[in-house]
C-alpha cells in the first residue's frame, strides 16, 4: 500500500499534464468524442481490457489482478459545461463557449494515473478493478443510467467515487452516510393569458401578473407544505416574457428546479406545484401547460462502505482531516450506481489556501488546487486496494 501511495506521488506531474490537456479541450454532455477516445487509448496502452461507447459515450476499462478476488468499481465523469472561460491561465479552454467548470477534468486525470500505477502492481493485486469513465453527468438523464443498463456494473461488488470540491480546504475529505446529495428535478410551465394594449388592461389577461403571483405563492410551498424537519428547495431560474414595453404579455414561460432527499417529499412537491399553478391560473382567468421532468435520484451512501472509506482516508498521509459533512442540495447521477451495488461518494477538498477568491463550481472563473487530484487518487486507490487485499494483513497496512 505504501508503494501505491508513493508511486501516485511520483506521478503527480503526469496528472497535472493530463488534467490541463483535458481542460483545454472540453466537450459538452452527449457530445463527447475526443475525450472518450483519449481515455480509451490511454487504457489500451496500459494493456487493459477496454469497452467504448458504453451507454452511448462512456468508457469502461478493466484491470484484473494476479489473484482471484472481488471486484471494485471506481468512477470519474468527463463532460464540460456551456460556459465561456474567463480564467487567464496557460491551459485555458480552446473550445469556444465550453469549459471544464466543475472539476471533471481533474476527476479523469486522477483516475487515469491511478489506473496506470495499479496496472504496474497488478501481479500483487487480488481481484479486479473496473474504471468507469462516464459521459454526460451535467445534463439529465445523464450517462450513469445508460452505462449501467449497458453492463458497466456487471460483477461489481462495491463502487467508490469522489468530487473535487473547491469550497472545501485542500487536505479535507468530506464523508456522510445516507443522503449526501439531493434529487435534482426540473419543471417547465407556460402560462397563457390574453395579450393586449398596455393602456387597456381591462381587455386582457396579463400573463406576467399571473406568473408573478404564481412565483410569489411558490415561496410558501416548502415553508407550508413540507414538514419543518424535512429538506427541500424549489427555485425558479427562468421567467421569460418577451414583449414590447407597451404590450400586455400574452404568454409567460417559467422554468425551475426541485431538490429533495426524501422520495415522498419529492413527489409531494411535484403534485403541489401543478396544483398551485392550476389554482393561480383558474383564479386569474388564464390557462397553463405544466411539465415535470424527473432528474437524478438522491445520492444515498451505504453505511458500511462510508465508514470503511472514512477509516481508509484517515490513514492517507496527504489527508489532513476527515469530516462528516451536512447533505448538499446539489445533484449528481452517481446515485444510480448505488441503487445497484453498495458504495459511497465523498468530496475531496480542493481550495487553494493562497487564493483570496475561490469561485464556485459552474462559474466562468472556476479552478481548483491541482494537488487535490493526488489526494483523490490516493484515497480511491487505498480504498480499492485495501478492499481487494483485506485477507492479506501485510497489504492492508498503510
């Protein structure tokens, strides 16, 4: 195990090179071509079994150890976002309007180099490690579900994954059993009024006023329809009425997101949303179209696997602190994997202590401390190696 951690340290610069290369050439969800090809080529050069176009654009590589044993899956995502990068760095995105603004380039680089190091140790390894490189994490329905349906978890006993997390200081690892990330759904509403002259509202049904009433009433949905000890978020992110200044709006389009951890709460909000828009429109002589799109399920970590990962992380020298974090309202399709096999998902702190400003994920100036990639690779590697070689006490000691 010490050899694994040391070799990863020695290959850190390679992680940085790979990460920066991927950062320069990001690709949008469901449009990834160059990135999965690069990943597949990397694994073939290591002599691993490789499957491409798994679930559409995913890549799965398999490393078989010198002895029989269990199978561990490790997952990294590789899609970018439709954001114009504003960072002034040598590795700035060269693809106009596309950016790795969430750290997926770092996830990929860390897992590739971890695989390279483990491949050199395969004769000592018991069991199998499956490296899952997933496309389209950023846009529902995402790549996880399709990759699972295409067999990426066949024979897998446990799965581990991490997210580099810029708001958390470098050296910290955040864990939590149970719900750690929320379900992430989307709704779209079209309110149909009756347009008219801005000076004669009595002859019209103002769709903007109807929509504004709906959005205002929406603020009571969580506070008055969800139990105080439950958690939920309903956010309107788009309110569109394209009109001349002196015309009463005929139509308003509203889009938003719903976040919840509990499935009962999730379904209740879905029902209450339509009931609220129906009642609002009925009372104001408007009509509506309502569409609700189920997004990712909540990420529910398994207790035993989370406790195992927590203890492993404490023994990795680059990890300064392992903390139990509160649940996050952000979404991730890693939850699909853990509906099929036990596992855990954790956060790896990536905040550079020297930076005065740390831009959030999905920001045009997002970046992370690249040393976090090493920590992520070491924790994932230690978890996989120890899980596979637990029968050999000399291999488990760090």
